[in-house]
C-alpha cells in the first residue's frame, strides 16, 4: 500500500518528468527512480508498466499540443509512427528472450556520441529545412525502426535518439524535432504499454494519477518549448543528454559490479 507522502513524491516526480519529456524526452530519469524508491517491494516490471502508463499519457498530451501549433510532415511521420509501433512490440518481445545487461553498457556510449555530434556541429538544428525525397524518408524510417526496437527492449534516451536522428538526417530544427519526436514516441510508448498491460504488469490507479500530473507538466513543457524556440530546446536537450549519460553509466557500472 502506498502512503500519502510517497504518493505526493511520485506525483511531483511525474509532473517534473512531464516538463522534461514534453521538451526533449528523458523524463524517466525522474519518474522511474521515484517509483522504485516509493514502492521497493513491488516487482520492477509492475513499476515500469505503471511509469509507462503515466509517460504515455503525458507524451500524448504534449504531441497533441505540438500538433496544434506546428505543421509536421505527416508523409514522413505518419508511416514512422506505424513503424515505431511495430518496432516497439518487437523490442518488447525481444526483451523476454535476451538479457538487457548485454546492451546496457552501450547506451552511455551512444548518448555520448549524440552529445558530441550536437556540440561539434553548432549550426545543426538551428534552422528548419526538412529533407525531401524517397531516399531521405527511407533513411528516417530505418532509424525509427531501430529506435523503436530499442525503446521496447530497453528504453532510456529514446526521445533524445529520435530528436538527434531528425536533426541530423532530416535537417529539422530542434523545436520541430522535439514535436515530431513526441509523436513518434507516442507510438513506441503505446507498444510497450500494451505489452505491460497484456502481462498484468501495471498499477492502473497510481498510473492514472501520475499520468494526470505528467500531462500537467507536459502543458508547461510545451509552452516553454514553443515560446523559447529551437535555441532553448537545444540547451535543454544537451542538459538532459548529459544527465542520461551520467545515469546510464552509473546503471551499467552497478550492473557490472553488483549483478
């Protein structure tokens, strides 16, 4: 049974996670540890499923708000959502057959490459000049499939990977990349959530309460992003990727030395 102070803590964490997720992704850095701290006796899969329900609601809310203000290339993003959904389901199924520990040490390395790529190309993401053509779309959809599988299999940094892919391969600016990444992330979140629900790994009441807080946070996050534009989103993106590198490096170290 969750007590009032614990409930308050996880709801506040969900609100803060919604702000971060709406802008650049990575809200799980706040939300998942809060859940594990509040409910240490609950199976991890149940806590992850509960967090995924809250995150899916918040991300969907952010995606809807972005779509009202930003015109996205649905010829690219629409099929990408379907590909992300299938990828997420495949990744979730793969997670039941392959040890996550094998992939864990690679995540901070991949995130470090994303950070280096963002810092070394200072003009990347400053202007919005979307790529066109079938070849460009195929490249994007290939990366969406890979990231979708990753999200279903493991997950940390998915939103950051989507954004970096859109900036580098499709010449999106950071604001438009954030909006498109939220839409794509909805599909992979739904895939993972469906997997957790099908296996009964969820606390629906707590997940909905956290989801309401996450949605409220996403409202604030989208407002900050839309008012601040690409420059603000880029700065937050760099901060969140740095935090993800630290967190995933710590997780990999702990898993290696305390299996």
